[in-house]
């Protein structure tokens, strides 16, 4: 059983606490009050970085960080041909050193920590050893629906969230059974997803958006999207068809 807040044992009293906080989809004002309090109270702030040392999660909260906080960048490869698991192992041990020394650690996670979040992999490695609290965040699904102005579901709709990385035949089967859906993780998968939507006759219902709530947010008609430049942080929404009687 995970060592969550509220289940603190004697052995953990001198250790630091681990916090996984959702920082939302990009707009710094979508950070929750609880996440902000946890962030500013922690002596150690960790966050994932990509090639070149850039970190989206840190950029979201940059204006809220305090000068004396210890920052711990965590590099993960995020490449299909390379497993990230050894890097999560190393990141967990790096954070464990701070926690064992009695320092609380906040780990930043885009969106929500338990919704396709990188923090999940640290949670599974550390929550048995250290008191852990997860602070939910505004997920990309909710943010994108708000920016598109398209309610996702009504009444008894069956709603699905599908990764664009799935095989085309699986995407087609799932989408055919859903009343409404969100397709994530587009990037290089856009052309495949587009073909599936075309086969199912869903292009007229589909909405495309990238980098929702960020300064460089873009909403495009799906037929005008260039597959060669679709970013990872892009999404297709196929909202409900329900109409009020």
C-alpha cells in the first residue's frame, strides 16, 4: 500500500515528503491554489527536461518559484526506440537522496499527474518509501474542450480518450463505439489518425487544436493541418452529437 499523506509511519517522520503536482496545460493561471502552496513551500523542485534542457512544466510555474529553492532537472529521452525506464530509476534515486535528508520534494507534471503524467513512474518507485501526496491538475482534455468551445459529453454519452499511438485498426474499432472522443499524442501519428477519421466519416465533427492555453495556441480546420508539423501537444476532439430536444 502506498505511503500516502495521512498514513505517515514513525520511520518516515524524519524524511521529506514527496509531492506530485499537476501544473495544468500551459496557462500559469490554471495552477490550483493547493499546487501553488505546495510548490512555494518545498525546498526542492524537480521537473522533466527534454533535449536542450527545456522544460515545459518549469516554464509554466517560473513566475512562482522562489530564489533559494533547489532545482532538479530530470532528463528523459522520450523516444520510441529508447526505453525511459532506466532514466526514471535514476531520477527516483536522485529524489530519494533529498527525501532521505529530510527535504520535501515537489515534482512538476504537465496537466494532471495521474493522467498520462510522467510523475506516475516516480510514484510507483517512491511512494512505498516516502509519504506522498498527489495534487491534481487541469488536464489537457478539459483545457482543450474549453478553448475549442465544444462540450465533450451529454447525458449518457460514452466518452473515450485514445492515444494516437494506437494501431489504426484499434483506433477505428474504439472510435466506432464511442459517442465522443479525444485523441492525444498526435505528432507523427496525425496522418494515421486523420485516415481513420476519414474512413469513419468523422472529419466534419473533428476539431484540431495544438498547445491549448499557451501563448502559441493554434486552432485549425482539420483538413488544413500539415501532418509534417503537428506537435506532440496537439489534440483532436470528436465531441458529442447530442442535441437538446
